[in-house]
C-alpha cells in the first residue's frame, strides 16, 4: 500500500522538523556532556571531546530518525552531514566563546626586596622584612592583608613607622595571592590553611608571640588565628574588619562595596564581567573547581581581578568618585573565591574568643560600607577590646587617613594613649560628615 501525497507531505514536514529539533538539542547536549565529564574529573580536552561526541550523537541520531520518518533514501548520509556540520558549529562556538583567552594583560609589579618562606604546611610564601631600629622589641609585627587574596605592595609607611619604634615587621602575601605560590587545586584555599600558614610563619621566624595587624579579611584571619592560638598573640589590631563569623551574615548581608559604585564604575565592572568565558567558568566552578581552574588559570583571572579591583576600589572610600591611587600588587582570584566560600563552612570562633586575654584594637572608618554591627561584635566578643571610629575614612583607612592611622596603631602597640577616644555605645556612632 503506497502513501497518499498528503501523508507523504506530512512525513516530510515531520522529518524536517525532527532534523531541526536535533540541531537545537545538540548545543545543550554538548554543555551537559561537558559538565558531566568535568564532574568526573576528566581532563579538559577529554571534556571537550565528550561534548562534541554528544552533539554529534544527538544531532545525527535525531536527523536519522527524521530521515526515516520522511522515508528519505539517503537518510544515513544526510544524518552524517547534519551531525558533522552541527559538530563543527559547536566546536567553533566553543573556541570563540569558551576556550578563547580573556586577554587582560597583567600590570608589572613594582620592584621590592622579596624573600620567600618554604613553610611546613607546604606553602611557598613571599614576604618582605622591615628590620627594627634601635632597641628591638620581643614580639614582631605580622601584617595580614585583606581580600581574601588582595595583598598590598610590600613595606609601607606603617611598616616603617613600627620599625622606628623597635618592631621587626613582616608583611607577607597569603597563599594564592601576590608573589606567593598558586595551588594547582583551588580547593586547597581554606581558612584553616591560612591559619596554619600563619602559625608556621611564627615558628619559622622563631617568635614566641606575634603582634598581628590585619585589615578587612586580614582582621577576620587574625581573629581565627587568635581563637586557635590565643597564647601566641601579644597584641592585635583589626582594621575595617570583615565578618567575624560569615554564616551570621549570610542572609542579611555584611554590606557590599558593589552597592556604592558610581554609574561609571558599574559600567566598567559590567564590561569586565560580561564575558562568555566567565559564564562557562561559573558552571564549571559549580561542578569541579579543578576544571574551572584548567579552563581559566591564575594567569588569566588574576589580571582581570586586578583590573576589576582597581576600577571599583574608590567605592570603598568616603569619596567613591575620586580616584584611589594604590601601588600595584597581584591579586589572587581563586584564593578570593574559594576562601570566601569556605568562610561559610568555618567553625564559629566566638566561643574561643570570649576567653582570650589579648589587648585588641578595632578601627572602623566613618564611611565604612560594612555594617556597624560587624565591628561592634568584635569589640563585644573579645574581652577588653577597644573600638575606635576614624573620621573621614571608609574601608581603606590607611589610604584616606594615613597619618592618623599610623599614629593610632603605633600608640596602641607601644602602650601610649590613643589619639582618638574609644567608642563604647551599642548604637552606631553619629557621622561627622
């Protein structure tokens, strides 16, 4: 029995529709296959090959079914041709949208007298050393930068001021940032590893106790170290501290610099972030950070992160539209991302901190974008801690009020009266602006 012209026409329409469906299904099939291979920890080339095979199989298989429905005589060659064409299209799109380098050039780092520690934790850490002048004090100062993963650029005016009062000062780039080692597996960046590195540094320099001076995330790290090793800290300075325990603020939010961007800064940030490579990277991060790191390694993302930070940095000050000139460093993107996530899983340090007896100073800028309650919690949790609000300064106190910052920190660490009175109330201090 032969088909009527109408039924044959309908079969051909249905077959053509199936071929179209196959071409539409090929790209998502390639994406799913790529992610499944990545989740299985396959090398990136194998993930790409799996994705192309999935695209070819889905497109070719559905095209063959379309040919059978249409009763085409050359359905096998047509299926092969459609599969080959779609696979080539997926391969080209993958190259242009996913595997193409981001292409942001790294800024040259300024010269400095960089030294290196090979720590017992396995970390290779870059640091600078500012030697004490005059009579050396027993406890050296260790500076802890913020971020995570955003170091400074070597010795600064505070290092030199402290050295002038007899302190040996060590300023180091935390693992995964600056001139320090990058890890092949980003999962190695954790709060616990940073605390362990700091304790290994204490042992390496042969100090019985450390004076810790931490800024932003560095203050959070100092508090975590203080909770783990309360007898190994002599004094602690916490400047513009981040959340003491991140899960406490996961729902309400700590306060974000992104909320203070000027329109020009937001446009610049959008221009840096709106890249198809970053969409693929974010999907890979969700299934396997090692694969994400293979797709966009440190050499690709660290310069992009530097550019982003330099573009929006002034939003952390009292004058978001005014350029903020800071020396170039080398930020660590994976250190930033992985530690930020790990902070949500870290144990609560507050029970241990309520039992410490270490003199602690907390500095908070008048224009700080982080919530007032965060700084207050440090003061209320650490026995005897003093909280000082610095006028006409935001999150980057040392850049906005450098002389006042140095004099306040130096006075506290040398036991002299503070130039600013501590704030003791529970409500937020009134702004002087």
